């Protein structure tokens, strides 16, 4: 049975910020590619929630690569059959700023 995907406010905000950046700096093609990558990753996560690696310091937080520059941070709620999207993380940022 597939897990339900639940978007947190932070995940929605960081996702839209990345799309806004791509709209400013790149073309519609890159925006479409990113949206498609996220869509495909969410389908895969729904079927196989444990595909992401477990965060080093926070064992309930998982991280999976969406693009070489963007990772998706999420939490699995096995009893509710939910995956909570916590944030989209730009891998070029300072890792010390990672708060999840």
C-alpha cells in the first residue's frame, strides 16, 4: 500500500523558492524538469519510503537527492502510512544551517 505524501509549510515554501529561483535565472524547461523530478521522486517515495538515507544526527529524518543541487528532507510516519515532506534543501548551502 502506498504512503500518503503530506507537505509541511516549510517544504511548500522551499519548493516554491526553488521554482522562483529557476524562473529568474533559468528557462521554463529547467522549471518543468525540476517539477517533473519532484513529481517522480514523490511517486517513488510513496511506494518505497525508506529509499532516502537516514540523517547522521537525526535518525527519524531521511534525505534523498532530487537533483544534484537539491535534496528532499522528509520524515516517515509508518503507523499513519504517511511521508511528511519537511524541506527542500539546496546542497550548495552551508551544512551548519541545516535545521532538520
